[in-house]
C-alpha cells in the first residue's frame, strides 16, 4: 500500500526523535520588549523551554504554551519574557528535549534583532508555522 511521504516521515521521526529548532522573535509590548522563543520541528512533543538571564533561570515569563502538532509529525511551542528596551542582560532561551543529550539554546544579541547560538532554521517565519 502506498502512503504519503509525510506519514512515513512522521513515523520515522516519532521513532528516532527530532530536536527543537529555536528562534527569538521581538515585539514591542508597551514600554517593554517582549521576546518570544519559538521552538518547532521537534518530536516527541515533550519539551521544556526556559529563559535564562545572565545564566540564571527566569521565573517571570509568560508560561510555555502546550506543544501543538504542525501536521508533518513534528510539534511547536513558545515562551515569552518581557524586558526593558536596551537591557544589557544576556538573555538566552534553552530547550530540554528527549532527543538531546544537552540542552540546545539561542541567545538574544546586544543589538535589536541580533541572534546567535547553536540552533537551526535561519529561514523566514514560515519555517516554523
């Protein structure tokens, strides 16, 4: 029997697992800057996202949304933190996932919109939605 490619791919990914890809997206939120860490392309759906400020876990975030299926066998989720514009703190989004031996992370750069870190998916926003 013939199966669509994405069904077969989803079965393979669910067996071997796929790590999350991360991107930080900024948005003005009144006088603050909301930084949303998007994670996508991962399976299984169990993932923990957390923000770190200068290496310390931040507790005051907009809670992580439930991992939602994308339709190709992978999942997506996000978590947001608000910061003062021009902050000099180092802000990092970290993801813990069963497919990884160590967390994967992305760091918000000093200049507005700058990102760096160990992650994939430097495409357009459509890459993860």
